[in-house]
C-alpha cells in the first residue's frame, strides 16, 4: 500500500509535543497510521467541512483532510467538549476547501 506524505500544522505539532509522553505517542501513532489508511473505520466526515475528517485517539480528536498524495493534519485537541470543533471553525472558516 502506498504511503501518503504528511503535512502537520505548526500549531498542531506544538500541541502534540506538550502532551504527556503516553498520549503523545498515541497521537503520533494514529497520525502515522493515517498515512497508510487515511480513512479508517472510525473516521467520520466533519459536518460543514465536507472534505475534512475527524478521528478519535484516546482522549483526543484529530481533524484532517486527505488530498491526492498527502494527509493534512489541521488540529488535534481534547475531545471532552466541543472546544476542538470551535477552534477548527475559528481557524479555518475562511479557508477554501477545493476538491
């Protein structure tokens, strides 16, 4: 199977690096898995952002988009409330998602 290239948002990378080691390795592991299988069974489309997906990794959500040859990781955040979705909408509401 072909491995897709990975593009992680700089803020996302900073957030992941601040996690405790166990959570950090879980999140990086899930992101690495997305390179091989960008649409795993537990992924769901983001409401209102059709080309974007979300996937759960322990206590965190990963919001991402799959393009032809890469996976773009937009945001990683705690999944306990809607804060991760609100942050995504604030940050990317004006972004054009060309198909």
